[in-house]
C-alpha cells in the first residue's frame, strides 16, 4: 500500500514525527505548506497521513493552513486516512479536540479518518509555568516508542479511534471549552491589536497576531525568518523582517532566528525551542513552495 504523509510544522516536532513515520513505512514525506498554491490536491496514494500540531485545541484545534489543505483534497472516499497530532499538553485536553475537528473536516470532504494518534512533545510556546517540569529526554524516548507503534498500525491498515471513555470526556468538557472561548478571543484581539469591540472571529484574528511579534537590534538581515516561514508571511524591507498579517502562529520565525532577534508574544524572552533532530534545511524545504512534493534532509 502506497503511503503519503503530509506535514505542517513550525519548530520541528511534527516534522520529526512525520519524517520518522515516512522512513518506517516507506512513505513519501510531503509538505502541507507547499500545497498552498494548489487549487485542488488529487490524492495518488492509498494511504494518507496528516501530521500537525494542535493550536488552541479547545477553541479551534488545528492550524488554519491544515484546514485549508484538507478542503482542497479530492478523491478521499476509498483512502485509508490517518492523523497524528503533536501536543505539549495531554491527549484528552489538547489532541483529542483537534483530531475530532480534523475528522469532521475530512468527513465534510467525503472521506473518513480511519485512525487517530497523538504524540506528546516538548512545548514550543514557552509562556507556561509547567514548561520547566517537562523532561525533554523522556518525551523524546517516549515519542520513539509511539512512532514504532503508529508505524505498525499504519502498515497493517488498522483502524484506531480513541476509546469511548475519552470521547465521552471530550463531550463532557465541551461546555467548559465554550466558556474559555471568550477568554481566548479577548487575548487574541489584544495580540492582533484589534479593538475590544471587534467582531472578528478566531480564524480572522490568528493571522493578525503577528502584529505583536517584534524584532530587535540583533537582527542581521539574514532573511532566515522569511525563508523558514511555512506560509511566506514575512518579507524583508531594508534588511528587516516585515510580517504580512497571514500568520499561522507557528513560531518558526522566532525559533529559527540565528541571532535571537525575533520575539514572539507566546514565548518567554531569551527562551526558544526547536526539535534537536530537525535541521534548518529540512524546515526550509518544507517552506519552499517551488518543491511541493518532497521534504528532504
């Protein structure tokens, strides 16, 4: 069974998982970002994987670029489709809502999400007090075990959904998520520098949150941020980055800046995280719209 694995990643967690899955399943590693220019995406393989990080899971779940990607997919009906959600929190609270939203989108496009997986990885949004308690080495070891488990199930074409008790928990928590939504929206309006009375919704506010990304005097004008941005949201003006208000909030620009000059509002100053086994070259290949078919080392 041929296998294509599509990936979106900002700091390398999801790209690492997708890369290892492609190696272990003899699959092709493809870029979700590079498909942005395509009007429609005709799926050629029997098995399709989608690997992505969860974003504000209780509010929306999946990155906007992943939603746009799914809405372009054609001929899903007979495909074995699996998804892997990476998250810094816990499956029940973070990845499960995201996977459920993805399943709904895929069903809307005429397909079915056959298998759902989640892998816990180090947090890349470092404005959380419990970040310091995370044991990165243990998380990396656990992720290797999880990758092996997922690979075996995918190669066998197994269907794997979350247990009923987990789905029930997600349903039980839905009213609380709705209560949290207003707090999320208020915060996003602030980061987007929108008026409090603005009627913009989540998917309209996220692209504007780059209004709160700043760059300091350490900027060397190297343009790494512009090249690594997976949605080409940054242009260089007078050797300085300028954001174009279609941000995915992935934090790639800050994480991969070689001089530490870019400060993302969701990351504590002087801190940054990127997966230690993902190279800048791999991230640049993911973001290269001229090479939609392959992410290579």
